[in-house]
C-alpha cells in the first residue's frame, strides 16, 4: 500500500473512531450517572447534619429527573467537540490550568471558583485513573494523524474534552451550581473508569487494522505537583512566630483581583521599612549624612517638590554612570546585587500588618519572579524589572489597586516596558541600546526613593512616553497609512473576485488561449473593480467602459473569427490597445508585464492575416476547470511599498531550512491563524535572520495582515502567505498576550495548584 492510500485509510479510521466514541457517549454518561447516584446515596445515608442531608437529597432528586435528558444531549455536543477538534465553548475552556486567566477569575464569584477547582480536581482524578490506556490511545491517534511523535493535545478524545462537554451539558440544563459541584465530586471516579475501558477498547480496535502506535512519549504533567512543591506559603509579619503558614489559594487571589480584600488603612512604615528605604540606595556613594526618612503623610504632601527633584538628581547620576561604566559592567553590578533580593523581600515582608498586605505582597513577588524568568525579554530588560521589585513591593503595601485597576500607573509602566521590550530579539542594535538607557534613566530611580503612592510611577511613565513619543508618533503614522492602503486593497480584491467569477461564465472564455483568460480574470478584473470604486457619484453601469472591452478582446483573440473580418480587426486594434493601456495605468500595472501581454495579443492578431492552419495544428481550447480560480491579491507597486508587502514566490520551497530560534520563541509556531490577535508578537525568518514584529492590524475579512518591526517599519502579507510561513516554520509566535497579564495568569495557575493540593478554594 502506498503512502497516499495509507494516509487516506488512517484518516478514515480516525473519523470512525471519533464517530464511534460520540455514539457511545450516551451509554458512557448513563453508566457514570449510575455510579454517581450510588455514591451520592451512600453519602446521604452517612450524613448527619440537616443541611447536608437536604442538599444531598436534592442532588439525588435532580439527578433522577435530569439524567435521561443529559445523557441524550451529551453525544450531540461530544460529536461537535470531536468535529471541531477542540472542546465546545465553555466557561471552563479546556479545564487545564493554563486556560484560567486572571481576567476570568476576577469576574467569578466564590461558588464559580469552587466549581472550577472541583472540575480541575475531577480532571486530575480522571487522568490518573485512565492514564495508561490513554497513553496507548494517544500513540494510535498520533499514527492516524501522521504525527512524528505523540502529542496528547492533538487527541480529541482526551479527558479534558469529555469534562468540558459535560460541564456545558449541565449549564444548558440549568442545573444549580451547588448541585453541579456536588455531582462533580462524586462522578470523577466513575468517569475515569469508564474512559479507561473505552480508551483501551478503542486502541485495540485501531490496532486490529494493522496500525502501529507511536512510541509512548513523556507522560502528561500532573495538574498538581508533589505535595509541598507547588504551594507558595507566607507568614504574617505582624506575628510571625504565632501564625501558621498560609497559602495562596484561588479564592484569596480572586478577592484581590476583584478588590474584595479587607479594607486596609494606610499604616506608617515600621522601623524595618524606614531603615530599608535607605538601604536601597545602591548607587549612592555616601548616605551617611542623609536626612531621616519622612513619614507617609509628609511624603504625600511634599510630592510635587520632592519626587521630581529626587528623580532629577538620580537621573543625572545615571547619566554620569553611563558615560563612565559600560553597559556590560552595569549588568554585572546588577548581578552582584541579586543576592540581596531575598533579604530585601524578608525586610519588607516584616512590615505587612494585615492579611490584605500579605496577599498583595506575595502576589507581587510571584508576578515579578515570572517576568524576570521570562526569556522572551532580553536580560538587560529583565534586570531593570528585577531592580524595580522593591519599589513595587512597597507600593502594593499601601496601594493594592495595582492588581484590579488596569490603568494603574505602575501597571501601565510595567506594561509599556515589557511590551516595548518584546520587539528586541538581540541587544546588539542601537535601538535596543537607546531603550535600555531610557529605562536606566527613568525606571531605576524608583527603587531609590520613598514610595508611598503611585505618583512616582506616573512621573516615570510620563518621562518614558515623552522620550519615546517621536518614534511612537512616526510608527503610528506609518501604520495608519498602511492600513488605509490595505483596506482599499482588500475592498478592490474582493470586488475583483466577484467580477472574475462573472467573467468566467462567458462561453467565449473557453475559446481563447489561457494567457487571455488569465489576463481578463486577473489584471482586467482589477481594472474594472478600481473603476467602480472610483465612481463615487454612480450613474453609470460601466465606468470607463472597461467591461465593454471584454467582448471586444475576446473576439480579437480568436483568429478563426477575426480572419473573417480583417477590416473590423484593423480598425479595432489601435483603439483596443489604447484602452488596455489606459485601464492598466489605472492600477499601475507594471510596464514589463503589460508588454508581455501585448506581445502575446499581437501574435494572435497577426494569425488572422495568415491562412487557416490544418485542424490537427489548431491549439487546444482550455477547459473551464483549467481557468484561473482564486487569483492572488494584487497590490500596485506604490501600495506594496507603502505597506511593506511581502509576496511569497511561486517556487518558495516548502521544506526550506530556517535559522535557529532566538531566545524566547515558542514552539510550535502558531496554533491557529483564527486565534492570532492584534498585539501578538511573532518572529519571521527573513533572508536567514529572525526578525521580531508585532501584529498591528488584520483586515475586516482577514485576507491581509500588517506587522510592525523594531524601527516602526511595516510588513504586510496575504493570508495564504502567512499560512505558508507558518507551514514552513518560518514564522513563530513569541507572545500572544500582554506579558504582565501572562505573569498574573501564572500566579492564577499557582493558586489553582495550591487549591487542588490543599483541598481548598
């Protein structure tokens, strides 16, 4: 059996496996519900409290009433999930830790958080029960899909899909949330056993057709690390010896993100904080004669005069440093101070005088750690963020709005630093050096002044934006100009496609050489579309008379017809060529291509003055199926220049070699172009080098994409070109979301792991 036949057979087996699993869904869920009811009944008999007894009774009653309808609905949504190769839309996403973001969490209430934790816990149990048979099935599915190695996430039958679909079924049936939570606690074991049997039977069935499963890869990472490894503890500094360690849980984090923590009054810093504020002046040569640190109230009152003055002095010192100390040595200096980080945290941690302060402090510590570890940012930029940590820690002790106010000055500043920093894939550029200098000048001083409000961060952000403003304005103007051009390009190309489809219906299109048919369906369709778009006033069906030229051109390109009326051909030629030149000038069609087409057309005209050839030598007519169908996007040379259009050559090699990745690039490249959003950072391999760009714009019909590079230069491409880059691994995703948001999401994932491990929410 050749490879093509085998691939088709495997694809058929894959579809059959999905269909069988969907059909089996009703029986599977029915069995799970029977096991669930027995478990509920056993707990009901053991219950002693009146409330618990009533709650379990309600759960059993609703399960009896709704089980049949739920089981009938389950295979329908399951089939939809399998066909889409992903779980249906649900508040639970894929039920993996990575799917819960801080934005989702802050909009949840306590019950929703509890439900999310219970479903994640259920997934953990189901996976542990079914893991062995699932691994075998993953190998089989990998072979059917033609994968080189096992990729568990490519298996639509994975437990996440079943649980996500089950959650959607329960939501559609309006099962009360507390009932859903209780059911979830009792159904995980039964679902794990059911899937274990189903996976095993399906794997054996697939192998019976001679399918050799891929070797087992790395087992899926558990949702929860070993006990004690994932939990992040803190102690209340107010009474460290008497307090038991607490843990960051999902519900506590939700309270912070949703601004539901206990209101905290401003508290003057204790002696440790006051001493520590002076100890942070790392770059100050002599602090022995420094004045005592003012209290918070005084600092707030005198901000207008003290903070700008302090910034100016510190900035001048930084500028002097830059003239004397090379950048590499300054980085080494920062590295020498890295050992002070933990002692810094310990000193500030002791100043926490409320649980809300403790929570804010520890979340900020984790968030900064996540950013500093993120190698998508160059090390000099991460060093600046690490140096900023003490200022941010002191800030959240008095102002926790950082976490629930996306417009908070400190959050906006961190956002600007990280997002602008993503553009640099290498530090060996003048642009990167200027960017690092701006951070040293305006951000580093924050760790050497008293922080009792967000105002210093607001000032630093103001100064940074002023320094960056010229480049930002120029880049925005370039992008806006490119967007206007590409909007018109898309509008013209979509109209040209419709015109081309209508031209294709003309019978004479099958009677002319392919070069003429391609010209009419390609460039000339663009001419007609441009004329119609330029006709703002309307009033004419054929502006410019370019549609009328189609029939004349088709007649003139058929020597067997023109040979019968040479006089008409002679009169027509000069007018025809002039009109063609006029139309092609409307779209700025290249002169070389115009000449090539005219040469081919003139040869057809000259044939009319020669004797008719024998029937055996007549050129075969083109079949309708051979006519051009989807024409490539046309951009005039000036449009291509303005937008930085990147056109894929026809002979672009599918498996061409690409350079090694730069730091921070993720793999695989792009999971789906439909998920690619404006603001995403990518790397594109251009002439053997990786260049970072940000997706700045997607056309309304998603046919054109516009990227912006480090110097504000634009690069546009069509969707097929973008798909080609992804397919050949010449384009990779660096960052799909804001890095600050991603760092907070990682804190959410840690809180989820802690909640699962501790049995808390």
